[in-house]
C-alpha cells in the first residue's frame, strides 16, 4: 500500500513537470490554462493590494498633516506670545522713560521709583499696592505721584511693599489750595468723583484753576499738582463752596509711579 502511494506521487510529479515545466505545446497550454483560471483572482488580489496601499498612504498623509498642523499651531502660539511680550516691553519702557524724564527735570525732588503690584479688588480706586516698603526707606504719609500729578499717599508700610490710599478714595482727605487765590480747602474723594470743600463763598475761582497740595499737615510737600477746578456743586444754602476737581490721571491704568521721600 505504501509502495503504491509512492508510485502515484511519482506519476503525478512526472506529469506536472511534463505539463508545466518542460517547454512544449502541452506545458504552454497548461500554463495558459492555469493563468486563465487564476487571472480573476490575481486581478482581485492586485486591486485589493492597491486599495490597501492607497488607504495606508492616505492614513500616513493624514497623520503627517495632523502633525504639521499641530506644529503650525504651536508655532503660531509662540509667535503670539513673543509678540505680546515685545509689545508689553515697549509699553513698559515708554512708561518708565516718561517717569525718568520727569525725575531728571526735577533733580531737587527725592523720588523712589515703584511699580504697582496690587489693585483695589472693589474697583472703586481706593487703594493700590506698590513694590517698595520700609526696607527701601518708605514711611506712612509720603506722597505718591505719576508724572508730577498727585495720585495718593502711603497709608500702610510693610518690609517689601506699601499700600497707597488714592486721592479718589472715599476715605481720602487732603489739604490743598487753589493756586491763583491761595485759598486752602479740603480735597475729598468718593464714588461720584473728587471735590474741593470748605472754600469761602466769596472766593473767586477761575475756570480750570490749578489745585495743588498746601503742605499743611502730614508729609505731603507743598506745590504738588492735584488737578483743576471744575463746576461748583454746592447748594445755595451751604456756607462754603464745593467744587468739582478733575485729575489728568487715569487711576485705572496706574503702573509705574514715584514715591516722594523729600524735596
């Protein structure tokens, strides 16, 4: 039985060689027969292979595009950050230059440069915090100015910082004077704005007259510019005049200031 199986495999092998391997009309016909039979399958396999290759190529391209888009987005964010930093640096330099120009123009004044590091959370412009304190020679009552205009006075001091009560605060009371008439009054802040009170009724007040610190009481030097006289807001029954005071300072945009330690 085993011998018969060997003989059958030998005969099949010989026939296969004769039909498909040894060149002859029979082998060619056999090859063509096999090719014709397998051609549809081959075409399907080739087409499927091409589709798989195409799909794989598209997936790779999509992955590359996503990677490139991610990189472009990161580059754009970095460019925006760099641009913002540059713009901020230019603004800070401009503000600092303006303050230093004022200092150079007033060499007799002892000015300590300070930066705003804290704002009043109530947005009523009552107080700000500066990055100078007792370690830098700051004490309570000192005037704080911006380009020569009074902003407020130091009311609390810590080793590395100080709190400034702005002249717009409802708790601020400063003795000032009308520059023309030399009449002394009280400057008060509040939600509705600053007002100059306790001015005698017979005091003439020029439109836009300068208002300066009087130098009376506390450590505020005399002659610091505060603002200009506005309209009268006192009632006819009042025994003193009250006038509106307008400052040239935007108290919501304070950044770099000077603390006046002496004149």
